[in-house]
């Protein structure tokens, strides 16, 4: 089974995907990692992420070991990595260079240790529309910008990162605009996606509701 989970930043996609991966023994592919890796590599090299030729080269040169090494950097999951990822993800040549890597994972989903999985769960922005348009279940997880900013703000506080709530909200809105307006694979639900607004739910409630959707789909299959 292939499940795609798309949506804007801080909507709860990653938490949900990881929980579903554990429950159903499916491999979890955070597609945002490839864009974070490319964006962060440029930042670390002192190159502006808007530099399209440099970004394309970084995408073509990216391999899995390099991505995993970059994922351990302190800025990989910070707003530095996130904003750089959003910028390079809007570059068509970067998306084209990274597409095959992401699609191939569905053909042979494996866990981090190399053992086979029962399926794959994708977490990203265009997994249901571009990467796996034939996925068995497509979810689009969202929440209001204010709720997502509050979640990100609390996450920063827990990590000792100094950001104001207003600054975080501004960054969330700016990233939404970039993701929604990019020419290549803009952020939007697939036509057959199940849209789920998590603004009024906690992570456990979202998980339980999605499990019911999955199990209903499995019974019909």
C-alpha cells in the first residue's frame, strides 16, 4: 500500500506519517528531506538558494548518504533549512532532478536498516499529485496559519530557539505563498485526496481518525 500525505508546513504531516509507519510497518519517506538537503548544502557553501544553476547542480549531485549526513546538521530542521528548502523546491530543474529518487522508493520501500517494508508513506507537498499519483490513499493535512505558527513557535521554544510568534507566523505565510504559487507542482490537494483540517485536533486524535480511513479502505480492497 502507498499512502501520500501532503500539506503546508506544521500541519502535522510528519508526526502523522511516523505514527502510521510504526503502526502499519510501512517505510516513511519525508520528501522534504531532499529539498532541505539541497537548500542546506547551498547555504553551507555560501550560495544563495535562489541561484538556479547552483541549486540544480546540488540536486543532481545529491545521494542518499549525503542527505543523511546533512540531516544531522543543526540547521537541517530549523527555519534556515526549511526556508532554503522552500526556495529550491520552487525551481523546476531541482524538482526534475530529484523526482526519480522519490518515485523509485515506492517500487521497493525499505526501512533505514535496509529491511523490506509492507508499503510506503510519503510526506511532502506534491506526493499525491506528482510523485505517486496512483497512491492507494491520498491525504491533504492542513490547519490555519495561526494554529501552525503556534505549533512551530512551541517547537522552537522546546529547542531553545529564540523566535517571536509574530516572526514565525510571517515565515509560515511567506512559505505558504511560495509553495502555492510556484510554477512547478504548486501545493494543492490531489483531486481524489481526503482533505483533513487539523486545527481543532491534537496529534492523537488525527492519528485515530486517519487509521479509521485506512482500515476502511483496506476492507473495501
